[in-house]
């Protein structure tokens, strides 16, 4: 038993032990992503405080995700055309400037809801390029063999920040106001920029590129032809699209859950967001310890994500809501990290950036519609109606995916496929 635990621990942190560049990146992200989550919680609370409207929180989600809808299909082509590390450096610099502007406006007391929305739209535009570029950079830092482990560790870092960032952010909002959270986030980008600049380029794993750089339209068509000709890739993207659109609207629902359903303030908001993040961290570390991408874990995670939200719908007590959000967070990273790794590992090197771009388009592209729908449902029927729809959508998509696999293969082959 002890030997098995030690082997699991070695697998969990393999990428950090073996690759200096990834350690630098990871270390910078520990600080920067915590600042990002502090900004996220402060922005959502600021909009709700300024407008007292769940619909406006939904509009904030529209501004954050609309750039993925408009530009997401082409982002992967740009990532395949340019150096990933240089691209990430520039996206971090621009994000730092946006956070600094937000901090100055908030601390001065001159900020309005529309200024928050405009800055969220600009931040979302940067993320369209930043998200797939980070994934491409991860491949270059660790290579093919360690990619599933690194993706899961990235998720663990992101979700550890869900615990620290909202908890600290909720406390700072209550004690010092939202402007302090924005200022900390602006400063935190210095850590990730230092890590990026200290990397050794000669230790990177090279990606295969086309001899001729593809145009936006031709490169996008080539990616779609690949997806259309790969049934399992298409199915994975369908799962990501439906579940993320209809079931992953916590940026809209958690502020409303905290303030309206649970009757709390910033501290309650920080608590329930941190519980989701703690569950997501647990799921990410579990996925990292497995050492490989798995269809079985993807579908189990999707089903658990739906069931936990369906059970959360009628809850109005903080302890039970926190427990269910922990389960929802754990399921969330199980299905997202495995879907991400399966898509990247199955893609040809020359198309990897575009496939990553399609993943993020699937994950965020319909976010404006999902955010508005969640905000409307919360305004009309409370978080009960919104979480009920979220849970049913995930469970329905899980059932459809299992049916598709059974329709294509014998039962024995399906089981072997799910174990891959």
C-alpha cells in the first residue's frame, strides 16, 4: 500500500520534477492565477452591488465570453503561426494593464457598471489568444509523454487558486473594497512574466509547423475537416460545448446563490466559491495521479457534474450547498482535464494549436448565451431553476455520449474504449 501511494505521488508531480521550464511557469502561475480569481470574485460582486441585478451579472458573463464566440474559431490558427512563449508574454502584459486600469477606477470611486463590462470585454479578447497559447506552451515545456500530467497539474493550480483567491478576495472585498483585489491582480502578473523570461528556449520540445503558414480561413477549414473525420474528437467537442454552455455558469449563479438563496454577503460568496475550487483541486490531482487521459473518467466526471447540481437546486443551507459544490468541482476537473488531454494527444502536431482553439471555442464560445440564460432563470425562478437545468443538461449529454459509443461498438469494445 505504501509503495502504491509513493508511485501515485511520483506520477502526480512528474512534470514538475522533470522539466525546469515547467517549474518556472507553474511557480509564476501560483501567484498570478490567485490574483485572477480575486479579480473574478471582485468583479462579479461589484456588478451585483452596482446594479442589484442577476441579469447584469449574466451580461458580465456575455462580455467575458463573447470574444470566444466571435474570434474563438480563428485563435488556434494564430497560435499555430506564432511562437507560443512570446504570445503568452504579450497576453500577460496586456492583462496586467487592464487589471491596473480597473484598480485605479475602483479605488478612485469613479467606476460604473458599463466601464466594468467594457474592461471585461477587453480581458476576454486577450484570453481568446492566451488560453490556447498556454496549452501549446505546455506541450512545448513537457512534451507528449508528460502532457496529460501537466494538463491535470495546470488544472490543479487553477483550482487551488479557486480556493485561495475567492477566500482571500471575499475577505478583502469585505474589509478594503474591490479595488484592492484588482490592484493585487495587476501586481501578480509580474511573477508569471518573470518565469516566462527565465525559461531556457533550448530545452523546449519543438512543435511541427506547416512549411507555409496557413491563412485564417484555410487553417480553420483544415481543422474542421480533421474534427469531422474523427468521430471521437467530434463527440468530445460536443460534450464540452453542451455541458459548458448549459451547466457551467457558476460565474453567474454563485453570486446570486450567496446573496439571494443563502442570504449572505461577500464572505459567503468566497466560501462557496472556495468549496467548488477545493473540489476542483481534488479532481485535478486525482486526474494527474492517473497518468493518462481516459474516456471513462471523462464520462464519470460529466455524470457527477450533472448529479451534484441537480441535488444542489433545492438547497438553501450553506453547509449542504458547500458539500455539493465540492462534489461539483471535483467532477468538473475530471471531465475537463481528460477532454483537453484526449483532444491534444489525438491531434497531429501541425494542427494542435487549432484543435486547442476549437476546445476553448467549444468551452467558451456559447458562454454569452449560457450566461444570459442562467441569469434569466435565476431572476425568474431563482437558483433552483438554474441549477436544475444545469444538472439535467449534463446528465442528458452523458447519456447521449454513452449511447453514441454503444451504437458504434459492441459492449465489450465500448468498455475497452472507455478505459483508454
